[in-house]
C-alpha cells in the first residue's frame, strides 16, 4: 500500500510591519547623515540656500540673495578652499598635525611675489613659479621642525606663523607693493562668462577657473589616486605600523607641509590679484586665514586625528561657509555682521569636531 505525504510547505517569511519598515528607512537616513559627510553637507547647503531665499522673499535682507550674488561671492571661496585643501593634506598625516602658518606664508609669499613681479620686473609665469617654490620652502621648514626635530605641529607652526608674519611686515617697512604691474593683475579676478551656457547662468569669478579648480583636481589626484596619497592615509591611521611596513613616515609627513606651503604660495598670488596690491598682512589680518581653512577642513569631514578626509567634503564645506557668511552680511547691518560671522565660524568648528568624534566612536567612520 502506497501512502503519499503532502508536500511540505516552506516556512513563511516574517511579515515586516509598516512601522518597522519606516523606522528602518529613517535609521538608514540618519546613519547616512552621520557617517557620510558629503550627504550631510549637501543637505546643509540646501537648507542654508532655502532659508536665505525665503528671507529674501520676505524682504528681511538688505539686498537680494540670488544666484548672481551667490556666484559673485565665490571669489571669497577661492583662497579659503585652497588653504583648506592644504590643511587636508597636513591633517591627514596624523599625530595632531596642523598648519597654523598658512596665513603668514600667504603674507610673506605675497610680498615676495610683489617684489619679483611688481618691482624687479620678472615675467608673470616665472614670478608665479618662484612664489610657489618660495611657499614650498617655507613649508619645508615647518616639515623639518615637525618630522625631523619632533616638534609638535601646533607649536612649530605657531612659531613660524609669528616669524613669517613679522618678516612680511618688516621686509618693506610695513608698506604694501602696488606698482602698476601689480594693479594690472586685478583683471585675473574679474567675473567671466561660461562657454556655451554663459547667457543662461551667472558670471563666475575668473579665479575659480585659474586657481581653484586646478588645485582641487591636483589635490584630488594626489590624495585619492596616487601612491603618496595611500601613504598619507596609512601614516595618519597608524604611523608606527606604517613604519614597520617600510613606509618613510618622516618624508611623507614632511612632504605634506611642503605641499601645504606650495599651495599657500599660490594663494598669495590669488590675494595679490584680488587686492591689486601685495599686502604684508594679506593672510594674517583679523582672524587670519588659518582658522577659516581649518574650520572648513574639519567641517568637510577631515578627522583631526588623521587618516580620514575627502576633497569633495572640503569643497562642499567651503561653499557652505562662504554662502552662509554672505547671507549673514545681508541679514545683519554694520559691524555686528562680521562679529556674527566669527561666532558662526567658531560654533561650526566646535560642532564639526564633536560630530567627527561622535560618529567615529559610534560607527567607526567620519567622512
């Protein structure tokens, strides 16, 4: 007698409640905002622009906050973003590496450019190359102090910050250099029309194409697509393990300061063209250029402990800072606007550092 057994029914999969699915989606979104700095910055950028456009529509601003205004203020993003990229390269090396002297290098290298091009009559390409090399030399001295003599980067670059600034002040008796060739460089900062689509979009400052975009591309290739970039991340994560793996930690860290100095030298050319004058306090006046550059780097996801950071995050953070500052200038009148800009800068720096620490402990990443 043959008996047939009924086919076994596979166990049914648990049914996911709608509330659980929604909670899971929210959790994924929050995790992306916490761990993917680029995603967070895009959201913050959109929020800042939306708020400013709303205030503009309500008549709360002293002038129109529109795409033309946003494009015009990009001229402020050129030097700050370039210096933030310089800080990215240095901070990636770890051990608390930071370069506080970038503003003073801008001032001193700018005076050097003023002499070579504006006084001694060197050709513009030669003077630009000489200024970049001079900035690299100043950065090399920082690298020597940090990588070979073992000075903490904070102390070493703070000392050279004062040293370079004082030399910039006395080299021409605290007077700027604004000869006719120097004044003629102002044309480099004028707004230009984009090809093909220029009639449909706002004019863009020329420095974005001449200086900023090439620097972004070169640093991205250096950090993300080169052997040296892999060494940067390696020694920033664990320099002892890197040394045992055969990496030259000293030279890798020293070259980071050399690259930072070279970028600062190029920024000196940018500031001379923007001011139409080589000023001895160009990078050090007020709060200086170092604090905003470090803030942008940290806000962009660069871990102050080293080994973590992306070029895309730095660029987006720079746009956020510049467009937020531009909105504050229109929202508040008089000197209070500049004071609130400094307050916002400090709060953003603290918030970014806290976010880096929290996400690093909870998720193990922050970029």
